[in-house]
C-alpha cells in the first residue's frame, strides 16, 4: 500500500491540548501514526508548508449533499438528515444516499425514525442500519406522541444507534416562524416562546432515561435548553447536543426588514440566549458544531417571511465562522476540531475525526488566517442563502484528503 508522510505541518489533534509540529503517517486509506514519528524511506513526502493539519470536518446534520460547498469548507463526511424529497425511511433510499457523495466525500444517512417523518408509525430501523444508516432522526419535527418517541428510543438503543432529535415542543411552535419578543412583535410575525425548546428537551431526556438510549439534540439554542443538557450530563445520561454558527453570531434582530435568509429552524433567539450559546461552547456543554447546510433558491426564499422556507447554506462558512471561537479565546483549535470532527464521528460510530492509528485518512490543510468575504452571489453552494452575506471572515481549507487521496 502507498505510504504518505505529511511533514512540516502543525497538528490540530482533537486528543491534544495545543497545536504541535509533527508528522502524519498514512498507509493506504488509514492513519498509522501522528506526531513525533519517523518517516519511512519509502514514504511519499507531502510538505504542509506550515499549515494546520486537521481531521476532515464531519458535518452532523446536513439537508443536502453539495460537493463544491463541502470541498470549499473542508467537509469530508456529512450526516444526511432524513428530510429529503422522499424521506429516508426505506432501505433503498438509505443505500442510494450512501452512494451520493462517492468518490468525493462520505455520506452517512440518518434514518427516519418514523414512516414519512409523520411521527406515528416506526420505520424499519434495523434494516436501514444494515443498509448504511449511522443514526436515527426525527427530522425537522418533534415527535409529539410520547409513546412513539419512547419506542423509537428503545428500539434505537437496542441497535446501538443514537437518536438525533429536533428540540422544540411542536404544540407551541407549529405555526411560529420567530421567537417571541420585541422583534417578532414589531414585525407582526407568528411566534412561539423560547421555552418551547427546553420543554421538548426535558420530555425527550426523561424518555431517553427510561429507554437507556443515547440522544443527540441537533440544535440547542437557549439558556434553558442548555440547563437541561447540563443536568442530564451531570446525571450520567447519554445526552449530547449541537449548535450551528448562526446561533453563536446572530440574534433575532437579524430578521429585521423580513430578511428571509435569516429565517431558520429553530428561529434565531434574543441576545441573552445568544450569549448563553457562546457560554455553552466555552464550558463544554456543546458537543458538536454543525453547518445545518440547507441551500435554498429564490423559489423558497423570495417570499413573504412567514411563507419562506427555513434554512441557510452553511457548509462553506462553517470552518471560518467556527475559527472565531479560537480567536476569541473560547476554545483552543484542538477543542474546535473535537467539536467539528471527533465528536460527530463518535456519535455516528465511524472510525474518523482524529489522528489515532487506524483512523480514516481524511485530512484538511487549514490556513486559519486566510481572509475572504462571504458573498452569497458567488458561493460554491447550490444556493447562496446565507445571513452572513458580505461578512469578512478568516480561515479556509487549502487542501483536502479523503481516504488517503488528495481531492
């Protein structure tokens, strides 16, 4: 097998505390060593030229596979949400999804927890797991029937699958497009109280405790929601949560002037909750940062705010926006790679996201200081619906390796 030695790089090892100079040694499609390791004479040497060498990003919960956007953003693996034109609730659809990214990136489908994502009849999780599903998801919706949700959690636990849940009480948020507060009132938008999130989380944590299941709340965005997560973790429950950069750097004022690019699900919160999100990243409550990549064209976004589809194109900006956390001193770059790579890999049960021997040789070379400007009109994504349009940012992936091959 081909041996490759990546030299002259600064390693952002999720298992380490700080950037360290070192070598990454690769044989075939696997890492065999990293750090202070000897370079074999027969290895092909690749000069990283002082760039940061990090595991490829694993984006936990995208709504579309998007090769140009993923490559720009350094994403080598994507967990695909079940909310597709045909919900991922059958074996054939799971198999098709696993092939969607080849040979350019890995796609790990999240199986629909219920038929058609309707929250009523359980889907065939076991068969979909054998076909390649790496987790089970409720999709964009909360499963209102507690009996159904308990069965989903129990069955997933028996299969060793994590349930990826939407964290909002649907009875409160069914017709809402904004968070209750001054902005929603001033704009006359249908709104729901922020406590809907904590209510949904609290119920699902109780059911996960009963079932002995692992549950991951894909997006948690409020102080009350994070308080629930902290309490569950302190109890020793298998509870994890994620966030996307939009909730770290935007509050509900971003929807002023009815900006549909800032219409998200869950909706943006007030400034106090945004600060709580930053605190939750800094104190370790947040386990995953995801782009929630959901490119939407004019037919979905150039509509009255309440009629526009929620979602944003986030793959290209995920790394650059997340690096702000490092520059602001809230996390180290090694911890950031845990949030972007190692923890998503653990939740999905894949051997990737780190530099340990045997881990997949999916790597990115990062220039953390490279300046660029987010431009919705020039994005590589299928659509440029980003609320960060015209924002100056820093940091991008210069080279990407997937399975031991540079793309």
